[in-house]
C-alpha cells in the first residue's frame, strides 16, 4: 500500500517539476556534465569521467549520481548515491547530496538507465539541468533528446552523444 502511495506521489512530483522547468538556457555550451545512473545496470563510473575528458571537461566538471535499490551492509565511501528509502511516501527526497546534485545547473544531464525508472525519473524531473539526454523507452517528457542506443555498447553511446552535442553546438 505504501509503495503505491509513494509511486503516485513521485508521478505528481514529476508532473509538477515538468510544468516549472526553465527552458531559457537550453542552448548554452557544455561546461558541466552530470550523469544519473542506475547502479544495478551500470557500475563502471570511470568510463563516464573519461567521456567527460574526451568532451574537453576536467574531472571536477563531471558529476555522477547513482541509484541503488537498497544500500549494502558494507560501508561505502560513495556519497553520491541514493536509495528508494530516501524518497518519502510523499515523493520528496531526503538526501542532502542528492539535493545539491539536483540544484546544480548542469549544462547537460544524461540519464544513464534503461526504460522508465520512477525514482531516477523523479530526479531527472527535479534537476535544474539546462539540457537533458535520455535513452531507449525513457519518459520522453523528461528529456530534451532521446537516443536509440544500446547502453551496453560504450563506444556507440559515446559517439552518439558527441554527435548530437556537436549538432546542438554544445561542444
């Protein structure tokens, strides 16, 4: 029962954030890059930092925030991580690091996950990013650009994102 209420609240938060989104700075060049990643699907984050370097960014200008279904018992030094437990039944996020990540004005935010994901979708909707890129079968309302790329193929992912960032004159 509580899960249904939480999911409904997340949908309401997404709708609210979609109506409040500012599109005025969508065409600014790339200086800050953010990734929202599902850790169950992808956990080699060094590739993402290297991709930022290929785009001409320094490591400090690339941020990765991950979602994991439940936190492991093993202590972790990873601060940029959120679990489903940190979303309240009203759909609000209770994680200071996540709030700082979402409030940061990224020039490009990439939702690196497959299909629709309620928790990551809520984060993407709440993000202050100026331009958002998603992939196969994602909620099209959340993203400015959807790419049909197999995310397991890292080279195809990199080349497609680069191609469209050049087309949109971000790099």
